[in-house]
């Protein structure tokens, strides 16, 4: 026996697998042998006695997992934080452990009720005593970590567990003497892995393989240069030997059936305090409020999932359930995150869901001044498509020119403060840009049950739509376009060249002619192919009537470009009688403005094509302004560009044969996007047919 190191163990007199509270116990209920368990436990007990003193706590009938004394609490010096078990199956162990600690003269700290923390199973001291690694995600709540920091006066580093097989930190993580660390990286999220890598230099990190991890090789007891564990591969033993550790294997298979091994069966009760170190925890909490049809629309689930997926944890402080079908609910949720960085990323996503700071909490946003033209301060708030308001001098100010992927610049004017979205390149030195997440809210319209139902019917989600469903959606879109036209609204079409290749050109031309389109956005290609078809009857050299390629046809589009270049512009070609039909012809004839944004692969380009992309973006933005509906027809690039500059509230219909494009565009999380997976030529012909069938409700009203 060496040193004065002490461990606490509990003999397995009442040990069994009686219930299932972790994946290892599944299929093992009453399948363990008590005799073998006793033998294996004795094996460990004697090994430990060779290098330390072992204290015993009395086993209790009815609490079979009490053998796992690691979960009794967390000891540092003469302080112990008692466990609060997550599962009721183990909660009865608490008073017995509490009594033992009290009798030994420890100062026992007890966490608030409903705040689970499972002791040294989820909290491991760096073996140099520099800090405490604390796990969360399954058994222990992140909110318990600040208590550990406070009571034990130590720095706490929070690690998030991701794999339910490794539900306690000590199942996949084992700090060793001399600053080494044995661990299984895939058990942690990427943020935690980064934290580990920041604290432990590569030469000191021993990452193990899954085959060792599932043998509980990380669930090891380390005393000086000795590591006691259930089983380890030769490779792992060699790696440990190379850095001076001797591995002693002792079979603990009966305990594996309950999800524990060497480390779980022991609790080190002599942990030296390093007096020069003091408490710190990066864990942050803040309260947000969410309103809406929280239950019906799944908004609350979405918010809570987002918190957990983002690496945080939550506590629902109160929930006011709307009682009527039409009434909304509201909830106050306390969000906890392991660091400021994680908190900001979670809360900015919650803001996009419509979460707001509790009333009166924040009086002002934080801003920083732009010092380099076109460059925002590091921590700038990135905008979404949702109407946004920001808190300035305790007032909510509406943000102008809402769009996504911009920064918000605020300025003081004679009539108070204003805020507007600015893309990076437009930022000027001296602009005050909002940083962080304080005092920002987005306004999300609460959808009614009815809206959600129609949305379900029309929204194709990620799925490929069936023929009939396409027809239904087209009916709806046609109806809507008719209404917009009759009310003098605005429909913008973004179109790719596929519209022409698939024979949709004549239908789109007709829509323009009949006043259904108020602006057309596209690239060089749609115009070139449209004009090629108008002048030569081919599209990329294919005869559009007969569907066969025309000899030498591949040169047609260049001939056409040349012709228009000679005219000077598309409009001039129309005036000169050179261009007499087609999509662009109709635009010119009907005074429908269009913008053609250039790209690296453009032939020509046509004189109308805007090759300065910043100008092209500005043109697009101008033409989109005030749109009620945007039809995106088979053009991924131009449609995504448009999507980014369009605020929520504008209905977007995205038609593409490729479901990925449709999902990408309709997945803005906004109620107003509809995706249709189909051939765009077919879609346009159905749309024209539907519009023909429709009689305007206003016209009926007039005739009656
Ligand atoms: N069956 C026990 C449980 O699920 C096993 C505890 C293992 N202990 C540990 N420190 N990993 O709680």
C-alpha cells in the first residue's frame, strides 16, 4: 500500500440488473451472476488495496446500482457535492451516501431538486488538480456545473456527451497522471473536442478506438503509474506503456451488463485541493420568451431541440397554454450553454424562431463601429429573412430593408434612431453595426391551424411530388396569380435556360403578354436561348418543333448573340423588327423590366447582360422590391441569389426537376415558400391551362 489515497467502494451483496436505464442494461435484466459479480468485485478490491486504502459503504437492499460508488457524489478536499440522480431507480441511494459522507466529516453540498448531477460519474478532476472536467447531455444537467465551480472553488470545463452508450463522462474519458488523457473522441460533440484539444496538448492525448471504448477501457482507475481496467487491446496497452503506465486488467464483465466497470465501482475520496486555483465556469444562462402556436405548430419542440442540438440545455420556467384553438401560448425558457460562444449561436437561432428577451430586460443593443470599409466587426449579428426589431434606448425599432445575410447598421437621426440591413460591401467607416444577440427580436407571424393545413397540402417538403399533387399546387398558384394581377400586385419570375429547352418559352411568353409578370430575372443564357428559338427555331441547336438537332446548330446561339450585339440591345432588336416573338420580346413589348446577371461561363455576352455582379445584385434587389410572389423556374443560382435578398412575407414558388434545389429554396423556414418538383415546361403549360380555366372572382362579382 502506498500514499494516503483512499477510495470508496460498496460490495455487490444486492447487485443485479433490475431495470434498464442505459443501453448496456437492455437485454441483461436478471442476466448477471451474483457469484461471478462478487468474484470480479473482489478482484478489483484487492488490486486497489495494493495501492490505496479502500473504505466501504454499506450496501442497501433494493438499490442494486449502489455498487457504483462513483455516482455517490463529487469530492474535493473536505467538500462533497452529493449526487442527484436523474432516474428514480437510483434516487434512493442518495440518503445512504449522504449519511456516509456526513459521518466521515465531509461538508455535504446539495443541489436544488430537479437538477440532476451524477457525481464523479460525470465530473473528473484533472489529475494535476488544475480544473474539473464535467459532462452533461444524459445524466447531469449543464446547469449543475456553476454550482460545482462555486462550492469546490475550481474551474469547470463542460463537455457534452453525444453517444448514449457513453452516458457518463467516466465511460469515455479518463484523466491520467502527468497531464495525460485517455479518451474516446467520438463520444463528444465537436465543440467539446475542441475544448479538450485546447487544454491537453496532442502529445498528452491518448485517443482510443471504439473496440476498446466498448470494453470500458476508459473506465479506468489511475493511481500514479498504474491503470486498472476491465480490458484493453494490446495496441492500447503498448501506447500506455510507452509513456510509462502499467495496465492491469481485471475482468468486470458482470458489471458491464449494468453499464459500469472499474472506475464506476470506485470513488476517490481523497482529492487534494490546489489552494492557488479558484472557481470559474464559462457556463452562461439567459431567459428567452417564445410566443405562438407553440404546441400545434411544434414551435416549442423546434426551439428546445435547437437548444440541445446546439450544445446547450434548457429549463422551461413557465408555460402559458392558450386554451382556445385560435389562441397562442407563451413560454419562458432558461437556456444554458457551456460558453458565451455557444450561447450566442443558440440564441441567434432562437431569435430567428421568434424568441424575444423577457420584457424590459434589455434596453440597448450592443454596437461596434466599422473601421475598415466593407468589413463588419467580428461578432456582428447576421440577419435573417424575418422582419426584425432592435432595441435602442429602450424602444423597439424596426429594421429597414430586411434581407438575410446582412449586418444591421443603426444611426441616430433628428427623429430618433433608425436601423437597416446592409450587406458587408456597403458598410462604411463609422457605421455602427449591431454585435452579439442582445436586444434583437424577429417577428414571426403565428400561423393559424388553417394556414398550416393548406401549407401541408401545397408544400412538397423534401419529398418528390406526385402528378396529382403538382396539379393541385398549380391550381392554387394560378388562383393566386390571378388575384395578384387583378389587384395590381407584383409577380417576379426568375428563370433559367431550362425553361426554353423544355418548351416552356411559349407559356412564359404568354404569361408576360397577359400581364401576369411584372419583372423577369435571369442570366445571359435564358435570353440567348429564348432569342435563338425566336429567330432560328432552335434551342442550343435543337429544333424545338421536331426535337432533332440541326446541322451546325451548335453555332446558332453565337450567331444570335452577334445579331443582338449588332442591334445594340434586345429592345433595339425588337424595334428593328429583328426579334419578333419570345420571352424577351414580350418583356420589351409589354414594358416588363428585366435584369440579366452575367456569369463566368457566359458567351457573348448580350449587350443587356450586366457583367458587374454588384450592379446586377442591386438591379435584382430593385426589381424584387414590393413583390407579392416570386416564381423561381429552374435556375438554382439566380433563385438562391433572389432568395437571399427577399424578406419573409413574399410568397416564393420554386419549380425544379431536382428535389435538392427545391428543398434548398423552400427550406427557408418561412410559411410562404412552396416547392414543386417537376419538369418546368410541364409546370408552365399546366399553369397556363389553369389560368385559362379560371374566371376572376372579381369579374364574377362585377357581372352579378
Ligand atoms: N447502472 C448504472 C447506471 O446506469 C451504472 C452506473 C455506472 N457508473 C458510472 N460512473 N459510469 O446508473
